[in-house]
């Protein structure tokens, strides 16, 4: 564990440098790099004439040479920022551990030497390296600009529904993590050697002894646990005065809560800087087999320390005032509708009578179901195009009659049932007093009057003023609106990067990955509702409830209902702070 002791020693000696770098990178990210990339991306959208990049227009976007060139430029700019951000910490660690003097300008100059490779085919290697490194980098490395990159939840949720999918997911993650670990030294090698290309650095990292790599990663994990544990203890101690004030003098408790939140945010900021510094030290020391600690060249402290302290105090006061307002303005009664995804699939087979009954019992506002047209032009409630996943058959829904499908037994986990017709589900939904969000799924063999017959059925059942209808297909939505303008319709988008999509639908259904503040503001301005799917994590449920989003589609309706009901004016200030911090 000498590596860790030496890393802490170096970090303490150069604490001022690490503070400066962390502050500088944060400011650059917030006020320069982030806004530039943001506005450049929307400039690209305006140039190619689309409001956003969606799953529906991907082909159109990537068939445009102008779009491809501009998006490649954007990707190159992001790669360059990642390179300089990571490279600065690594180069600083190299100088410190070798006992060499340096300046920030000298580090930038050194990084500039290798930046030329980003204007060559070597940029492709770095792009691949970067994405392979994300599993490890996402845990700890200081890549602020990519902190929101992740695999959309609906993909992992669908994979985890079957044993085969779960194993495929676990194996894929294990392979990617293994490759990521083997390549972790590529960037230090690339930066340190002036003549080494990124492709050569990748090969050199791959040859690093696996035994030594394992012990370094073990230290890495210990650092994550240790710092996390330490921050948790400090946070608990800082929370104690708030708990006392809230009981003894509640009149000033909101003020104390705002100050407490600011202190915790500052601690989180410093903890991140410390962690980044230690990881950089650990990487460099193992990459270059630095055994002994050389005589360190001490860096100067802040030249204007008093001025810095004054500015820091002013910033702290501003953030405290803002936090006092946000804690006090916590939403107490969100109007968010809770929608059970394919019914309550935790207690029944999806899209079955039992799933609808269980969703109603859980208190869901709606149950989302999927309908398809059968061979004999009836409507059946089923999600997949084939029966393979739930019934173990390769038969297609489009090739079977309603009667054949109703006689088919479906299984999921410990539950079993039979496929239901749309009429059956409407009947059971009425009986259990739960409304339906009906998704119209297309298999390609629908009859020409499919939409008209669907609307006729909804009118016959007198549910057009209660039920919602959604689809991935915009033409279907337009036909439904023409058949009955009173029906509320929604368009489903698996991907939407950019502005609010242009649609005639009343609501837009988006995956969590695609939702941001700009889009929600645009939706409100255009009088469009926004539903988010599929939200299964408690933290995400709380976040969207705080945003008062129009609807949450979830596999856990009971948990979502409980969380919605827990938002009340009597919530402790501690719980509000924990929610703000994402605990």
C-alpha cells in the first residue's frame, strides 16, 4: 500500500495545484466548452434542417455529407477536450513523481505536441479507445463532459427480462470491462512518449503484466470505497446540526439547510479533485514503474491568497442563497401520472389480464398495453412480433388468428397466463377502474382499415375521452387523429437528441436518455405532454417526480405511487437535501 501513501503525500504537497486545476476545468466545462459544444450541435441541426436527431430520421441525417462532416468535427472537438482534461492530470502526475519542475503552460505545450494526431487517422484509434475506456473512466477518471453518456435503460431492461438476455448482457459487460482494464495505461504511454502513436500506446498497454494490473485495480477499488466511506461520515456529521435546528428552532431551519447543502456540495467538489489526483498518481506510478519517491519540487502557493478567499466566500454565499431557495421551493404534490408498463409485470405476465388487475391494485393511473392486428383482423394484446420470448414458439402474431393466440399459454418467471384480446383487456380495465395507454404496434401486414376499426372499437366502448393511444409510427398517429380528433395521441421516440420533435401528437414518449431541461421547456411552450419510459430506478423516479413530468412509465408502479405520495410538506429538510444531491 506504499503506492497509496506516496500518492496522498504528493497530493498534499501539491494541493494548491490540484485545487487550481479542478477549479479551472470546472469553469471551462461550465462556461466555455459545454456551451460551445451545446450551441455548435444546435447549429448543426439548423444547417441540416432537422429539429433533432431521432430514431426516425437517423437515415436522413447520416445520408447527408454536410451532416457527417459537421458531426465528425463535433466528435473531434469532444475528443480533444477529453484528451486535454485527462492529459493534464496525467502529465502533472508524471512531473511530480519524477521530481521535475513544471508550469501549467509547460503541460499545455507538452500536450499540444501530441494533439496533431487528432487530425490524422489516429483519431479513429483514440475514439475507439475512449469508448472502450468508459466503463472504468466512468467510475473515476475526470471526464466531466461525458458524465451523461450511458447505455439507455430500456435496452438493459429488455435484455434483463430473459435468462439468455441477462447472460449476454453480463458477458458483454465483462468483456468490455476486461478490455477497458487492459487499455487503461494507453493514455499515459501516449502522452509521455513524444514519438508514440495512440495505436502503439494501445498495444503497449495491452502487454502490461496482468498480475500487476489486477493489484492496481484492486487499489483503485479500495480508493473508491475509502473516499466514499469518508465522505459519507463527514456528510452525516455535517447534517447533525440541521437535525437539531429543525427540531428546536424550525424558523431558521431552511437557512441552515441551504448552507448545509452548499457545504456538502463543496466537499463533493474537493473529494472529486482529490480522487482524480490520486488515480492519476496511481496510473502514472504503475505505468512507468516508479519505485522510489524522488525529491519533490515544491510549487508556489496562490499568489493572491486573500483575494481568492474573498471571492470564494462571495461564491459560497451566492450558492447558499440559491440553495435556500431551492430547498424551500421543493415540489410537494407532483401531478405526475404513474403508468404501469405492460401492466404490473412484477406480479404477472406482461400484457395479460392478471397484469392489468395487479396494476390497478397497485394504484397506477394507467396501464400501458401493446396491441397488434391478427391474421383475421382482430386486435390482440401482445408486445413481440413472435411468440418466442413468452411462449417458446417461433410463430408470428401476424400469421395467427385471435382464437389461436388466445389459446396460447405464456410464461414469465413464476407466472403464467393466456394471451388476451383487446376487448378482454378493456373489459377488465373497466372492472378495475384503471385507464389504458394503448400502443399500436405494426408488423407490416396490417389491413387498410386497421386504424378505423380501432377507433370504432374505442368509440363503442366509450373510452375515447379516457384512454390514450400512442405509436412509434407518425402516419398511424395522424390517421387516428383524422378518425377521431378527440382522442389524445402520443408519438414514441427511442432516441431524440436536440429540440422537441415536430409532431401533431398531444404527448411525446421519450426514453430517459433523451430528456433534458430544454426539451421539457419546449414541450410546455408547445402545450405538449411528456412521458418518460421506462423508469425503474428509484432515484430516477424521484427526479422526474420533482420535475413534475406529465407521466412516468415504469415496471414498478407500486414503488412509483409510494414515492409520489411521499412528496409532502412535512418532508424533513434532510430528505430534501439528500434528494437534491441524488442520494
